[in-house]
C-alpha cells in the first residue's frame, strides 16, 4: 500500500530516517573510539551527534506515524508497524536520557550515559529490521501495482501502468470486423479485445489511463 506522507512522489519517512540512524549509530561508534583511545574529544563530537540524531528521530517519527495511521487495522502490517514505531520512540527516549546525563560534562560521559546509548542502538537493530519488514515484505510505502516498468512517480500516472505496454496501446487501433469495430488494447493484465464502447470507457476510467491512450482504444 502506498504511503500517505510523500514528497515528489516518494515517502518522506524513509528520506528522514537516515539522519537518526546514521547520527545515533555513529555517535555510539565514536563513544567506542573515545573509550578505546582515551581521547575525550570523541565524546564531545558524539554529544552533538546525539542531539542532532534526536531531532531527526522526532521529525521522522511524525511522518512514520502518518503512514502507520493509514494501514488498515487487523493486518500484520499494523501490528509490526506498532512495534516498530513504539520501539523507535523508546530508542529516541533512551538517547534523550543519555544526552541529559552527558550535558554537564559532554567530554567525560559516565557509564550510565554510555550504557543507555549502547542499549538504544542494539534495540534500533531490532526496530530497523521491523521497518524493513514493513517495506520489503509487507509492501507498506510501496505504490499499489509497482512494477519494473511503472511510469515515473512524477508523471501523475498510476504505478499499475506498464510503460512498455502503454507504448503498444499508442500504436494499437481499430479493425472493422463485419459490421463492428474491434479495438485492441494492451492493458496491465494482457491483451484485451474490446468491442463494447461502454466497457472500454468504464475500464479505462477505472485504470485511470491518460486521455491520449483512451482515444487510441475507444471503439
Ligand atoms: C527514530 C524513529 C524512527 C526510525 C529511525 C525509523 C526507521 C524506519 C526504517 C529503517 C524503515 C524502513 C525503511 C525502508 O526500508 O525503506 C521504516 C519504515 C516505516 N516506519 Fe519507521 N522509523 C521511526 C519511527 C517510526 C514511527 C514512530 C512510526 C509510526 C508508527 C513509523 C512507521 C513506519 C512505517 C509505516 C514505515 C513503512 C514505510 C513508510 O512509511 O513509507 N516509524 N522506519
């Protein structure tokens, strides 16, 4: 099912999550470098990376929530989305707590501050997997009918269309058969022979084809 919150035809949530995921995971990596080298400046960098990651996390969570809201109730996607979203809120809260504990002396975080970050990043591995399950397995945020030859997201045409087949429709046409006019059209489900103008009109309204293709197949 397609996403609700989109920008230029693509879901906003996956665009924004790179900020919290990248910043917060790298902050933990820098903490580890700080611990292993004894160089306190690494902790100073990770302090500000955590701050930026928290802001990115809160912002991306809003768009995730909008998309989750639109998932039909009672589906596996709704449940997985719930655990993904709730888990990520916990991840952000743990980093907020870690940041507050570091605030007084960012260059020498205590063990509780470091532990909170480490626990959060391990939890994020699980919630991240759930996010991937939502998209790759359950098709959340994927346009309905997406296919390898779907037209551009900016075209205003539905993803169900197959650009190769549409080209053939453009070349398609009419053939007189006895007293009737037979129209041929390549549509997503294959070749259709259409003789009834009403059927043609209704079918193409339903598939939302652009006008120029409707002209090519009207009986
Ligand atoms: C820091 C917070 C969050 C992070 C880091 C995050 C991360 C992710 C990741 C990695 C994906 C998979 C993206 C892909 O494979 O393309 C995803 C998808 C998704 N997430 Fe989140 N997420 C966060 C918060 C939330 C919240 C609070 C919700 C609401 C319940 C939510 C709902 C969704 C939904 C519905 C999808 C499916 C894709 C889409 O929305 O277009 N996420 N998220």
